[in-house]
């Protein structure tokens, strides 16, 4: 069964850090780029970033550039998103999604909730 | 960055009716790298269409897309009860990729 599972969400204080993980199974993980997308409460979807299949190429949304870093370990079939200097505006459900012809495709994780609050 | 504007914000229709959702980009998407997603409450988004008009695997043919340049349209030919959700357009032509604010398709 093809699936992605996110983990690592939780409650963190403003200025704090958190690392999210996205683990894949049921497919050749190292063949696919991975996207991160979030949805804040009461707001729409926001694309966060993309890491290429081999981890060499990374792109980020302007809102998180310099604060968030995406990496991957294909030996563990896992992509990570290190989130630093978290702000209350970063409170959201974070999803990872497998790339499909350049866009976040038809395989998504269930999402992990990050709450930034003092 | 490319800003996407969606209209209307809310569209109230009944099952069996035709829905037309619009998405306008602040810059020309010369490669037509525009996708549409559906999101139900509490669920992950679902990819409907990519490169403007190609249906993702498993998407029924009542969903269709059209457009080019800066103006794009998602059409649902005959609404089913399960189609009432929020729809987002998404450009992946130019980094940073961006989503539109969404159109809520509501029961009339």
C-alpha cells in the first residue's frame, strides 16, 4: 500500500524549533520528490517547500525561507522539515505529498498538527 | 511570487447543477503548470487536475479544466453530493509555488 506518514508535530513556544518527518512506504521512495504543504486554522493551503528525489534541489516559500530546511534520507525513506524560529503564524496542519509531474500529487500524508503558542 | 486569485469566494449550487470556478494568475503561466485540488474538512487535499486540464488518476470525468496564460477554469459538469468542498488552484510553474485562496462550493 502506497502511503506517507507524517510525525513530529506538537506544541512549541514562539521562537522554538521542531522537526517534522514524512516516511514513505509501498513505493520506491528515492524516485520521488516530496512537497510540504500546510493549512492554518481558518485559512487556505500554503505551499511550503519541495525537495528533489535525491535531495540536491530544494525550494521554499518566501514565508519560511531561512527558517525552515528540508532534507531527506533515502536509506530511511524519510523526508524531514526542520522548523526554526517558529511563530504563532506557523500554527497549522502540515502535510507532505509525493511529487506528481511537478506538483503535489495523489499521495498525501494524513497531516501533523503544529501549534505555536506561549 | 505569482499571486493567484479565485472567484467566487463561495458558490452555492445544488446537486446536478454545473459548477464553474475561476482562477487568475498575476503572471502568465506559459507552461500552463496550473493544478486544482479539492479539500474536504479534516482531510488531506486531493489532486484533481494538473497542467491545467489533465485529470489525476481516479478522478471522474465530470471534472475538467481549461485555460491558458493567466486565466484558468475548473468545471464540474454535474455536481454530486460528495463534490461540495473547498477547491484550490495551484501554480507550480515558478518557485515559490503558490495556492489561490480557495472557492467554497456550498449546498444551495
